[in-house]
C-alpha cells in the first residue's frame, strides 16, 4: 500500500521539482527577480504528509542502490551554475565521478534555495549532499570566496554556514569532508565540539576566521552565549541539522532553542535550513515547525522502490547468556573463533568488529580487559574503545586507529552508532538489550555497508529477554547456541579455557573500573534489581575471584530502595565509592520535548497536517510496523 502511495508522491514531487528549477535562486540567477513576484512552488504538503509515512526505523536502515537508474555525473551540475572550483574538488581531489542516489535526489532541490526536510541514513553520501549546496550558496552570495586569497580576510564574526551534529565524532568527520570540498576555494572550515579545550578551538577561529562552523549543539551554544568569544553569524546563509532525531533523542532541545535565539531572524536575513533525519517522530515535527520555512520547503525522499532493508540482508544472531559473568568469556570465544576461521581461510575478509554496550562505565571496563588480552597475546587483533567519558582527543585517536586497522575490535557506547563511517566492519556485537529498536538498527548498520557482507550478534544476559522480544519484534533474529561459554554449566575445554584467559586478563584491571560498571548497572536496572544484583555478585566473586562484591554506601542503596537486597553496604566513614555515582545509560534526558509544547497541539500549519496524516494513515502503526513485513518470522517467532 505505502509503496503505491510513495510512487504516486514521487512522480508528483518530481514534476514539481523539475518546474521549480526555473525559479532557482542559485543555479539560475536570471530567474531571481521573478521569484519575488511568484508564489512559492514546492511539493504539495498533502503529498509530503503521505510520503512521510515511510519515515520509520526500517526506512532509516534502507540501503541505497542505483537499481536501474542511470548514474548522474557531478559534472552535470555545471549546467545548473555550480562553481567549477567545487566540481574540480569533487572529481579530481576526492575522486567522485557519479552521485550516489541520495546525492542525486537531494542536491538539485537543495540548490534551489528552498528549505529541505530529508530522510537519509548514514553511509549513503548525505554529507556531501548538503555540503555542496551550502558552499554553492556561499559562493553565490559572495563570489570572492571562490578565490583562495579570501582566507586571509575571513573573520570569526562572519560565519556563513553552520552544521550541527549530535556527536563529536560525526562533527569531526563532517569537517574533514568539508575541508576537502573547500580546498580550492577561500572558504574556511572550523569545528567546535565538546570534550576539547574551548580556548584552543576559539584561538584557532580568532586567528584564521570561519565561514563554515561544524559543531555540536552544546559547544556552539556556549560560544554564542559568550560575548567575549567573538563568534557571530549576522550573515548566516545556511543551517544544517544532521541526524536531527538523534540530536533530540540525546536531549539537545534546550540548546537548539537557545542557538536559534542567537541567530538572525529569517525576516532579517534569509537563510536556508536543511533538516536531515532518519525518522520523523513528533519531536522532529516540532523541530521542523520551529526551524523550516513553512511556505518554502521540500520533502526529499531518498528511498528507492526496490531497495532492500539493510537489517534484512545481514544475518542476525541472538545468544542467551546465563549470567553477566559469562558475557565476557562468550565474547572472547566468539571473537577467537572468527579470527581462527579467517586464519584458516585467507579468502575471507579480516575480522573487524564493533562491540556496543549501553553505558560508558562498562565500555571502559571491558576496554581495559581486552587491552590486557591483546597485550598478553591471547587476542590477535587491535583493541580500541570509545565512550562518552573520554576526552575528545582520545576518542578521535581511537576512532582513527580502528578506522585504519585491517583487523581490530572497537568497544563503544552509542556515540559511534550513527553517522560514523568505519570501513570493512564484519561484525556488530551488541551486549544487552539496546534502549530501543532504532538504536539496534543503527548499530547494526555499521556492518554490511557498500554491499559487503556482515553479521549481527545480540548477547542477552538474564532479565532482558521480554524487553528484547517487545522492542525487536519482527526482525529476522535467530537464536544461536554455538557458544559454549554462554551456558554457565558447560565444562568443555573451550569454555574452561576462555573463562581462564578472561579471568587472568581481568585481574590486572584497576578495581575502580569494575566498581564503576557495577554501580551503573545496578542503578539502571528497574525490573527486578535484586536478581541482577545477585547475578553481578556472582560475576564478581565466582568469575573474577574477588573476595566480595563492590561495596556501596547506605545512601546509595536507600535512594534506590535496595536495602533489602544482597548489596554490600560500605561501613560509614569509608572512602567514597565510585560505584555510588550510578550514571545510568549514556545520553541526556530524552523525555523533554522541543520547545516545551504539548505533544497533542494541533494547528493549521503544515507540520500539524503532517502529524494528522501520519496518525490517520498508520492506524496506530507504531506497533503494527514492528511486526515485520508480511508476517514473516522474526525475533518473537523463531528465537524463543
């Protein structure tokens, strides 16, 4: 049904987009005067409302393939007024001859100057799809920027474009692509991200100036609020929000509101806004209402008719683990087995895996364990870890090291789950149930990229089976019982050896790292925490050989109603226990809503019309959509 709707909308949208090229503000300057006397021409909102139904977790994971469409050359953009310096950078310096499907569908509408609401997943070339129109808009507004000498006159108070990213890693990655694209021009690209010393990046901007600023919302807001920083954008031509749904998911609503208050009002200086999102829930609609020109925007759908869902083509395995003490031995067993397979069969791609965990404390602990395994020679692969608690320079070095490695393991929190491009990842291994279905799919999307094969593994410790069944219903996840260590009673030589090796590596890990992980896991468990505490205590004493589990304060236990459990209470007066922190999962409060508006608000603007059509057409489709396609067997059917 929705495929037919999409086809109809795409045909109508394509007709309008073709006609709209006649009023291009950038590609066809001669038409500029006529625009002021013509009514805005964009895709009808009725069509957008229908097409928007494809914004879902499944749509976000669709792989982009050319299909039967003929490839479109970047050089063809010269006919539409794109500056030759940008095109030479693309084909000569960057080595791109043809546009990806996402680029072909996005660049032309964006070049018109209308605001853009686009669906795009990572790994499809979307970064270049929004950078090229931004730079062309800058060159059109100020032709002197086409000359490299313009860099000498760049200033910190004349930022022309801003790209916002939810994570530091993605911001840095975007900035690298932007600098390559701008290499033949006078456009200066700078970054402003959290986790780095503010004064160093500020001094660099003050010394070199800035035309395009790639930033995380928190740091950008900090710079704009600081009058002494000198950062200003009175002539802002373009604003991009990349991974908008993720940005709201991690709690950047307040910062986005504050940032808008520091930017010129659209009535004072017209700017182009591009909002790129994998999904469009209610909070993204509210975000669009606040940022996008309601009478001049276009919806860009980047999913083709015959494309296959990424998570449908990747084999996915679920392993039921008897206890948390069996998780690390099972992980070591799987990794050792996969490396051995490749050693015996050189035709296979080298083993390269990302292991996702739900909080930074566990990442730091397991990162130390795997470093010890590598250093002892028990693990023949590079090891890296990235968490939200690490300084930005350390995170960048880890990401870059893993990216360049042929065979390596990256242990990570969700800071790398979206947007990050790590080539040749063969395995994505997720420990414990992800916070939601979208997170599971985005993590899985780090493998199987560029039409290469890959595997997904989900390790489920006790207590989380029902949550996983509910969140991941309909996905083609199959139960896998091939790991000996997952069974606590298994005494096979393979299982005993893996446990021994892991226990030895764990003994040399700083005790406070395990204490941190223990406290965070206890704090974040809301269902039957007493059972989890017993399981974690067994991990500490029976698997790790500790004399007793980590101790927590009386206040820690009382605050969480855990005094009647088997927590070890630290006597009064002893040192502060790091485990008392209990930070829980990474990310900020995701319960806040953009702009603080009631989610049931309805009005006559086009974004409310989108919401009404989504609700009417889906008939409560959130749960319905999780059942898979055509009732095919999935997680709930074949795995339990």
